[in-house]
């Protein structure tokens, strides 16, 4: 009968603890070996590190824009979940509720906004900006058609 390692007769030898280990004799770390020619006068080369601006307005604006559109997409997804909960509650209390067109509209708008935001987070440049604008338009259109109009 085959037994997996660690059970029965297959045991690893015990590893000594840190306190039980003995230090290696003549192991010094404060001296360099001098056997190689020129090692005693060896020196390191210093390289100049290019300066990076600490704060730039473009990355900050980009982060703000992506944060704003991400919050709008997440908010629309939460609004869709709330719309579904309200419709289920309305079924139990025998009330009309928001209705099937509202549920479908919220679901389609939220799904498209989340997908557009996902692309906006992974792309840069005009494509990312276009996806961010799509998130804003989808959110405002869903709010307009199903809440404000």
C-alpha cells in the first residue's frame, strides 16, 4: 500500500533550531578577499539618476477622471441592484414596482458602464478618455430615462 510522504515511515530529519546551530569558524564579513589582483583598490562607479518630477498635473487629473468614472460605474451598478431589490419587494407586497423595462434598462446601462470603465482603466490616451466619456453618458442616460424623465 502506498503512503504519501510525511505519513508512516517517510519522515524528514529534524532541522536544528537557530539556537542549536553552530557558527562557522573563521567566517568574517568585514574583510574582502585580497587574493585577486586589483581587488584591494577596487571602487564602485556612481551613476547619475535622472530627476523625475514629484508631482505632475496630468497624472493627477488622470487619476481623478478615472476615479470619477469608476465611482459613476459602481454607483450605477449599485442602483441596478437596488432597483432589483425594490422590484422583488414590490412583488411580495403586491405593488407594481419599477417594472421590467426599468430593470432591463438599468441592467444594460450598468453592464455597459462597467465594461467601458474596465477598458478605461487598462488603456491610456484617447481610447481611455472615450471609454470614460461613455461611462458618464451611460450613467446620465440611465438616470434621465428611468429616474428624472
